[in-house]
C-alpha cells in the first residue's frame, strides 16, 4: 500500500509540475506578446481623430424641465450640459495598447479624456433615469436609458430596467433590439447582459 501511495503521490506531483511549467511558459509567451505589441504601438505615427464616432447629446430632447429643483436631478442636468460641450467617444473594451496601435501614442491623452467623458455620461444618464422613474416619470426615464443604450453603454442596469419598462408597455419586440445593441459591445458585461435579456423574453413567452 505504501508503494501504491508513493506512486500516486509522485504521479500527482509530476502532473502539478508539468501544469505549472506549462502555465509559466504560457504566461511568459503572453508577456512577450504584450511587450512586442507595446513596442509596435509606440512606433505608430499619430492619426487624425476626426473620424471617431463622437457622441452628440441632444439637450433639446432631454427632460431637463422635470424635477430640476431636486438637487440630485439638477446635478445630473449640470453634468450632461457640461458634457454636451466636450468630445465624447465610447472606447469601452479598448486597451491603451489598442488605442496606440490604431491612433498613435500622442493621442492617448485626448482619447482617454473622451472615454472618461463617455463613462461619466452613461453613469449620469442612469442616475438621472433612476430619479425620474422613482418620481413616476417612467417614460422620460426610458428615453434617457434608450439614449444611453444607443450610445453604447455597458451598464447592465440600464438594459434590464429598459427591458422591464418595455415589457410593462407590451412592447416586447423592442427587447430584440436591446439584444442586438448588447451584441455590439466590447465589454466583459456583454454575455451576462445578452443572457439576462433573452431570459426576460423567454420568461414573457412562458407566461403567455
């Protein structure tokens, strides 16, 4: 029995050793690839940013007249109005290396600002929508969330709340468009959002 135990122990040890070496080799390869891409990215000449998909905020179509005496809503409106004067680009899922390879090293600073503006935009839209929905302005809240989805937000709450609103209005087919929007995301939230939306559609079918 002792020999059998030792043989099993040695076998397990060998498997662990081989797995560790393989993992170490793979990590080393990934690190080499990363630095190779970085070196390539740092040599890319700057490209024009004129062709980026800039996001326009249609202030005239947003419900800035509702609850603007509420401090939370007023803050959201102020942020959105400020963002409307700045460049906003959805760069979710792009690494700095990706951006340098595509647009050049010197463009990292403005691109980072554009992406930060986008993150602030979609978070503020959701906060604003939450406040309006809580006050009973669900249609206006849905309009804000729809704008966020069309802009490319990856905030799962936005998709789920908007889907629930459309279900409550009998507009079930609009969830299919939500799924299509989610399928275009470059975010780690993508699969979870799609799965949840499909479950909502399936659950609604089962209730019929």
